[in-house]
């Protein structure tokens, strides 16, 4: 299993959040592809990587209890 460390919290400085999210997703897919033993990343693994993300603000809500 690959552990992904995210830097999505506390963004500031006028960055485009959508662009940063896309870059983060691409990075997560690259990490998953590197860890894969096959030539291609199976569709199921792509879905797992993309769908196993917290909704924006969900981590903050969970931390608040």
C-alpha cells in the first residue's frame, strides 16, 4: 500500500485551488503507477486512488469532531 501525504490544508497566497488539486491528483496517480507491477495501472486502481480522497473541508470537519 502506498501512503500519500497531502498538502491541501491551509492553502494561501492566491493559488488556484482547482489547479493545485489537479496537480495533486496527477501526483497521486504517478505514485500509484510507480508502485504498480504492470505496464498499465488497472482501471480499478485508478478509481481507488481518485475516489479515496477526502471531500474538501471534510478533514477540517472531522478534526472539529
